[in-house]
């Protein structure tokens, strides 16, 4: 007997649980990435179920929606919110996906007349110019500042109200009006965040549009399909200088069709194991030997002078009993004194004497 399909409430509860894990996990941890993908999948399943059972209809009004179903109005918002947190190479495509979900979320709320008057005006401003949309809707710095402050206070007030209702579940027990107020307050908060995210998306897309395009590819030479996988082993690892091994900020090919470097890069030896070992290394270079070991290596290479001599800076002691050495030292000192007397200091400097 086939398993019965799960209800939208059961799938939504699992999605919310995964989203809670996201809020308590480090951004780059494996648990975060796993929970992100799992939550996205579950929220998309909720959307599919909602469409299949016709949970929302354009012929209905807000009063026709059961209080327990109001939470499903925010499905598109939840998906957009998670899309914004995806850290992938194709950032522009991810932003456009989030933008579409935000727009459909606002359209759904607008169809049910849930949006406040200020939100309706803001939605109209966004539809007129999504690329340059701003929550301030003005170029005057003082007015823009006042609007930002007002919106910040509105957001803070909504968050405080949500926290109070969630921390006091007794208020909601056996009170459908209080529970409905909680859901509508949550939708108001999501709407507030949606407009801020749409403004942020527009700004980021504008910055990405200013990035220089990558060098054109040369399609004049045929490239067999098997050449793409040359040097790749059975588990997909390759030591080729392919774009998938580059960081997000260094996209594009390293070499042109003639083998000329298009930008600086560093060759790493050691293959796959070195790449794996270097994942968790610190950003700074650690010392590989002690000072004593370094001095010993320099001594072996002849970089340290030992045993006296003129270059060592150590003056040998003269044996007073060795008359030949003593007389030679005395003569050398007398010759130096005579030279200094015959050539006083500065006598060779003829600059600026006219």
C-alpha cells in the first residue's frame, strides 16, 4: 500500500524546524548548508501542495482564509529569504530568483488587500522602477534619513509584538482573534523585510552589472567533449586550471586560446591531497623552523662568517713577544698616521667652493 501524501501543515512544520536550525548554525558550517537546501526543498513542496489543493484563490477575501492557513501566505517570502543566503558562483541568477519570489509574495498579499496603504504605495513605486527602487522614495538626504528612522522604528515595534505573542502562548489559547493577529503581524513584518530586500537586490544587481565582462571565448577551434574531462579522475577531481577551481571573485579563464595568461595566478603542486590539506589552514603563514634551525642552515650554506678575519669585525690580539708581527703592526700604524696628517679631513671635497 502506497504511503499517503503528507499534509501541508506537516511539511511546513519540518521546513520551519530546518529554518530554526539555520538561525543557530554558523554560516559556513556543513549543518548550515544542509539545512538550507533541505528547508528550500520543503518550502517548495508546500507551494506545490498549496497549488494542488487550491489553498488560495483570487475569488476569496482575507476573511475567507482560516487563521491557521494565514502562515502559508508567507511561503514565497521564506523561499526568497533562503535564496538570498545561497553562496554560489552565479550570484546574479540567485538574486533574480529571490526577486521573483518576493514579487509573487507581494502580489498575493495585494490580492487579499492585506497590504497597508504605505505598502501599496511602495509596491507601486517598485513596479514603476524595480532597478532603482528605494524604500526612502526621495533624493532629499534629510527626508531620506527621517524615512529610514521611521521604518526602523516600525520594524522594531513589529518584532517586539511578535516576541511578546510568541513568548506568551497563553494569550493565543482558545482565542482565534489573538492567533489571527499574530499571523497578520508576522505578515506585516515579512512585508517590511521584503521591501528592504528588494532595495538591496537592486543595488547589488547594479554593482554586478558594472563588473567587466569576461574575455570572449575562441570557438574557432573544435573542442571534443572528452577533452573537457581530460585529467579528471573517477570522482570528478581535476588538476586542470578550470573556472570551477577559482574563487568567486576570480571568475573566467586563466589562459587565452594561444596559451597567454589573462591574469595572475598561482600554480600549486601536490595535487588533490594538498588542496584538501589546505582547506582549514590559517590565513597567515606559520613558521616552518626555529631561529636556531635557521641559523644552522645559514651556517651550512656559508651565510655566516666564523673564525675571525677582517670581515668578522674581530681584531686579532698581537703577541708582544713576536717582534716581527709587532714591528709590522707598528709600521702600519705609523703609515696610517702620516697619511691622515698629509690628507686632512675634507681636503678632497671641492663642492661649493667657487
